[in-house]
């Protein structure tokens, strides 16, 4: 069986690839970091199995599947960090769906199910399952709340910051410093309140003085005494406290 791993987070892709190396029945054809590349690779390489992240920056997993033209379709294992419509619609044991952070045991349980399903059965079930997911996705998209923004006053104007553009937030006395790729914003607000505000937006408080955007982590740096730092995409190193280390690694998928 040939597989393709699709996720816009490098660490998440590497973890799936590393786990698949322990499964001799599956060969990894490659990795894709965005939806556009994924569509081309699926149509060109014709994998039997794909691991597909639902939430990617350029398009979501459903949009990828809508543009896949090959027949028969590959078996799809959805992977996501958000426990939303899909997990409400299907029991995990009845549908190929991995919720990050998943444990190795849960991953191999899914692989066992995939290896034991016949191609005919997979093809028969695929269309009905995907059709139902598309329906649920479309309904929830209509009910989606307005985009969430963080208001930051700058002189005589207020900048509305999209959390997606925030790399990390650090404490500075009574203020919070919000870093984006292009600029630093200063906000008179506690990290505790910002942590609550950003709950559910893939942010994590790694230290009492730092909150990071999990999607903007470039790599994990291991140092002496089992301590770790998160290197962000702008190469800033932020220390992960010992108290938060285990939960952080679980959320990042390690």
C-alpha cells in the first residue's frame, strides 16, 4: 500500500512519516505542505492511502478532495487539531479520523483497520462518508461566527489583529508584547487574559511569560537537563517551562 502525508505543519508530517516507517505494508510516496501541491501529487502519484489535514492555510481538506480526479479514490485518514463537526458526526472507531494530539496506539489502531479493509469496501464506503462530511461542513460554514480579531490601540487608531498572523506574545511588566512577522504591538493586558481570549485558536502558554502560536513553531530545541525551547519561524527561541513541557509536546504531536 502506498501513502501520501498532507499537512502544513512539518512536525506533524514528520511524526506520521516516522510512525509509518514501523509499518512494512505501507510505503510513503512523499509529503505535501499545502493543498495545491496535495491535489497534484494525489492525481499524479495515485496513492492508495492519504493522511489529510483538514485545516491548512491555503485550503481545507474538503476542498482538496473536491479537486481530486483520480479513480478509484484513495482511502482517507483525516487528521486535525480541532474537535469539531467531524468528530460529532462519526464515532472514531467507525471512521478514519485522527484528532491531534493522538497517541501512537490510536494511530496503529487506525492503520490496522485500514490494512484489514478490502479495496471494494473502502471504495463503497468512501463516497457516502465524504458526501456526509461535505454536507456537515457546508452547514457549519454557514453558521460560522464572524472572524475573531484582537483590538490593539495605536495612537489615534485601533488595529484589529488576526490571531493567524501572531507568532507569539510575551509579558513585559504590565504590558503584553504581541509579535507578528512584520511588527511588534504593545497592549496593556495580562497574559492570563490573552490566554483565555485565544483559547481554541491553537495557541499555548509555554511559560508564565510567553504564549505561542502552535502553527508558527519551526522546531524544538533540546538542551541540557531535559529542557526544551520552541524555535519560532522568525528564529526566536522561547523557553518551555518544565510544568508545561509534557502538554506542549503532546499538542505539537510528539
